[in-house]
C-alpha cells in the first residue's frame, strides 16, 4: 500500500525577484532529483497573479521527507539555494491523496479508447477460451467459475478508467489480489498469461496503435508480476486499497 504524500509550498514572490527565484529553484531541483525520497516535483506560477507560486513535491512518505531528505547530505545544498525565499512562504504542508481523482473529457480514457464495456467483454471472452485449453495455464483455472471472465472485464474496465463497477460489486484492489494468494504462479505461467492476453487483444479487435498497446502492455506486466508476488510463499492479502487507475502515462512503482 502506497504511503506517498504530497507537499505543497506556496510562495509570494514580487516581480522584481521572480527571475532570481526561478533560477534558485532550477539549481535546488538538482538536489530533489537526486533524492531517493522524492518521487516528482513541479513549480507552477499563477496566471492571474504572477507573484504566486506553488511548489508541489511528491515524497515517498512524510517521514521520508522529514527524516530522510532533510537529514541527508542533499538538504544543505537545497536549503542554501532557497534560503533567501523562506520568508516568502505562505503555506508549507503535507497532503494525502484521496479517492477523488480522474481525468477530464479532453483526454479519452484507455477504456473509452479501447471501445468501452463491449471491448472488455470481447477481450476476456476470447482470452479465457484460450486459457482453459492451454496446457500450462489450464490447471490453474480448472475450476473457473462461469462468471469469471465477466468479473475480469469489469476489473480491466475500471483499471483503464471506466466505471467503478468492480469496486461496487466485488471490492477494491485487495479483493482481486487475494484471489492469487497461495496459487504459486510460476514465471513461465505469468509469461504465457501475458502472451495469451496479447493474442486475445488482437483477436478481439482492440486498438492496435502504439500508444494504447504500450499502456495496455505496461498494465499487464505490472499486474501479472504482482499476481506472482502475492501467490508466493509467505504473501498475504494487503490492506484495503482502491483499484489502480491506469492512464496513458506510466504508473508509479508498487510498494507492498
């Protein structure tokens, strides 16, 4: 379960100091980029009032920021650059992301791009028809419930930005992960799963453009590797957490 935190630092910088401020943060950003506790950072400037800036930093955790970065060899160099502007800070706090999130209509979701529910149903129908006949994966799905393909279609639909039907009907990410506990999935089986679902995507006429297929493949790799991890010895169901929402970009690394 992720523990990432978002730090917001709000500055008010007069116009005559803005160039120096931006130059200072350009240099200070090298320390952020070098920190293993910093996931990403972005400095934005208000369009309506040029004197207002917001620095947004995603840390691996609040503790990693306060006890890791601030006590590391990188912090003195960072502080030296931004020290002249510490008195211009109007707010400096850590925030936790909530489940209220998504993308706007300006960018289609992967779910919409693929063709919605009908595409997910075609994909899982074709895929599980292959799985039950496969010599390597067939034994894992010997007792496959009739509704399994439908449930996975709901899961993939939600992952790719569609309706939250899986969460509403079956639970979140922890529920799906729990189905793999104790299965002892091998790397050969994982790779065959990946191969068959790629073939199924072709046969189900999912979009073949590079942008969609690269995002689709990225999730399949991520998801199947988690399945192997949680199916192994000693693994247990993780704490409750929301279904991951995949976009056209890369997802952050999973931290169990």
